[in-house]
């Protein structure tokens, strides 16, 4: 069963949060650039290691700057992937 995160988030976030907020206009038109940039910085193993470290640091109040950078990068990646999914869905209709 799919979890409906929108229900939980509507209390905290307005509707405009259901669109990319961190991507610039070029990245919105070319979300693959964001994915390429992400994987230029992190391979899958490195991303997993960094995410684990971010989690651990968050639990221990670690290096805030690194946590913020990774958080913003992952958020952009999620937004780009979301755009690609919408694009792929439109192509299959």
C-alpha cells in the first residue's frame, strides 16, 4: 500500500511545495543535468556513506555545513527525478 505523505505534509507545507523549488529554469528544462551533477559528485557507495554519515551527524549534532549541502543536493536530485517521472508518464499516455 502506498503511503500518502501528502496528507501528513499539508499541515506543514503549502501546495506550492508540490513543485520544484531548488531547481533553476535550466535544470527544470534539463533535469538530467542535475542527475549527472549528483552522480559526478557521488557514486552509489559514496552517496550511501554520506547519507549514513549525515544521519549519524544529525543524531549527534555533527558538521552542519556538510549536512546542509548534502540535503540540498539530494533535494534537487529528488526534484529532478520527479520531473523525469512526470515526463516519462506523459510519454506513455
